[in-house]
């Protein structure tokens, strides 16, 4: 059966450190990767063994990237065989000694090392279920309320005041909205449904929060859209989602915060010297040059506007 390369896996940075021998390991005190023997190999290419663990790593990586989807083991092994052939070809041409590739390999290695430092920190300083529950309780306690309201939007304050006067005489809010509101929801009687205060512009939301259920604004409320008359129909406390539904999101958030604090602490205790010159903000051309240099010396000054002859 003819098998094809898998481009996504071919470009996988995770596998790169095992593909090229890193000559700097001994100098940096980093032990070389364990030697692969025939007993723990999945295949051999021109005498070079491909380890079973390499195949397993590739399987796990693919499963993570494709959300659990897998490929036949023989197809993955063929990918590694073809990759090893390309590696051997690159080494024969000494491509692994070029400054560009050495720099890229160092970048990959440093990226993996930084990720390893983060994983090690989280392993020794894990986010516990108790931490997640505490954060959940804190967020849900301040969840706030949501409101159900209607409004009538008109162009002028006087129009809004006239509508308020009609409402005080007992006019039906929905009927007035359908007749006078210029808002698209006017045809629905100005019904805005349920919403949280942060979804509306500040003057509008502040007016809604200040009202009691069943009451309308006694003064018009101005926003950039016009003038509003608002009826707060109802309100209710927001129902928090179950802990089980959001615990992983909370855990991820706490992990990011913990890692950020960890890195900031490392920065504080390190000796960091910025060697690049500070960036210079470009000034407007008019400010960058003296006034006398902005125009040729011989150019006559324009006459003031008030001195120009009338046509």
C-alpha cells in the first residue's frame, strides 16, 4: 500500500530535537537523548533506529492536535521513515551545520525548555480543586442581576417629555412605543428582552438599574442614539452555571495567573540589561522643524484672511 507524507506532522517542532543531534548538549551539561537499540526500535533506516517511544510521542501529539482523532500506526511509522530519509539527506549535505538552521534549532530547543519550566512549576504548584471552588464562589457571588425592559426612542427631549406625560395619564407603554419609537424594536413595543447592565450604554443602563420593577423614567434619558423613555418590567439575579461546566475554564485562568506571577517574580530577581537603544517616537513634521525652516526663506508670507480683497 502506498502511503503519503503528512505535511502537518512533517513540520512538527516537537519531533525536531530528536531528529538532529545537538552538539551543544555536552557543553551545556544537557545529557544526550537515550540511544535507540534494535530491541526498542520500531524501524531502521540505513542503520539508524527509530524508537518505539518516538512513534508513541507522535501518536499522542496527533491525538492532541486533532482532538482525539488517530491515524493507523503503520501510516505514522511511514511518516517517521520518510522523515528520517530526509534528515539523513540533510546531514549528508551538512545542512545541519548552517548558521540559519543551527539558530532555528536553538530557537526550538529554547521554546521547549521554557515550556518545560512552566510545566514543572505547575506540577509542583498545582491548582487544586479547592482553589477552583474558591474562585468560582467569588465570581458567582458578584454575578449581579439582569433586567427586562422596554423603551421608546425619539429624536428630541420635548417629544420624550410629552410621552412621559401621556404615560402618567395612564397611556399604554407598548402602544406608544409602536406608534412613536424610531428604534427598530419599536414595532415590538420597544421590548428589549433580558439583558445585563454592561450590554447597554452607561446612561441607559444606569437609568434601568435605578428604576423599580414596573416603573418608567420620569425624565428623558439621553444617549448618542437620541432620547429614551424607559420602562423596567422585571429583574432577577443571574443564575450561575454549574461548577462542573466551568471548572476547567477557571482552572486554566488560575494557571495563567499563577504562571504570570511566577515569571514576574523571576524578572524581579534577575539581572536584566536592555541593550537596544530606546525607541524614539516620530514627531509631526511641523514640530520636528523650526518654523523658519518649514518653508523656503524666499517664500512670501501669505496675507491674513481678513486682508484679502472681497470678490
